[in-house]
C-alpha cells in the first residue's frame, strides 16, 4: 500500500472508531508500528488533529472536526476533475453541475 492510501486508511479507521492503537492501525494498513508512527506525524503535519493517550485504555483519537488543511492532488487527479466537470457542462442540466463547477474553481485557486 502506498503512503497516500495508507494515510487515507488510517484517517478512515480513526474516524470510524473512537479510539485505536498503533498496533491496531499497523495491522489494519499492513505496515510496521514505526511506519504508522511516521504516518501519524505526517498526518498531524498535514493539519489533522490526532490526540494520543498512553496507558491502559489509551490510544489515538482523531478530532471529529479535524480536516486536512492542504489538498495534495496529483496532475492526473486535477485533469480527471477538469474533464469530469467539462463533461457535466457538456451534458446539459445535470444535478449538481453548478456546484461541481464552483468546487473546481476553488481547487484551481489553490493550485500553484
């Protein structure tokens, strides 16, 4: 599993469960404890608020209001979004097409 997919899996697991341990996350994503610790650090650097409690009954918790503060889209992902919105525009009056266009405009503003 690549880093991005592993990070997504860790965030999903923390959102699903109130508390999770490093060992449980390592098993979930198929990585070592050390790798998960590095991933948690990277997720915190990306803006996620992850609390940790030590000892019996402790573990990691993701703040429910926590979100990634920066989007890291690949070039193919940006092209896929552009093509998808263009296809929605060309198809005519589809539901949410105006919202998709507004969302894409926000993404474009954030790109370097």
